[in-house]
C-alpha cells in the first residue's frame, strides 16, 4: 500500500489528486490489539470479542490449518483503525 501525504508533511506528493489529503497510515504501523486486550477495554468476554471480529475485514489472522490429528490454532490481531470502525458501527446500531 502506498502512503499518501498532505503537502505539510515530509515526503509530500505533488500529485493533484492527493494534495490536501491527510496522511493515510499504513496499517502495519498502527497498534494491533489482542482479543484479550479488547475484551478488557470494552468490558466484554473474549468469546464475544472473537465473535464480533471473526469475519471482519482488516483483522490479521495467524495460525495453522486444522488437520485430522490437530486442531487449528488462530491468533488474531486487530489494528486500532479496525477496532474503532467496529466500535462506531456497534454504537450506531445500539
């Protein structure tokens, strides 16, 4: 993903389409939260947080596939921008 900067930032682009736009952060540089951390922040169970973020776009999932003899272990990390987006969506529906 290419980062874009407004003219007041280092590395500004002179592209007319990007002038005046704020920096679009690369998701790899922002804080990533574990299921446990979000459950503590939001006061919900880890099971509920897993369900909320299970198929959410932007969630990083690391792990192994399930085989006949071993179950799958998946580690999820949720970027801060995804966490905020989901929280806004949940607030709107409440």
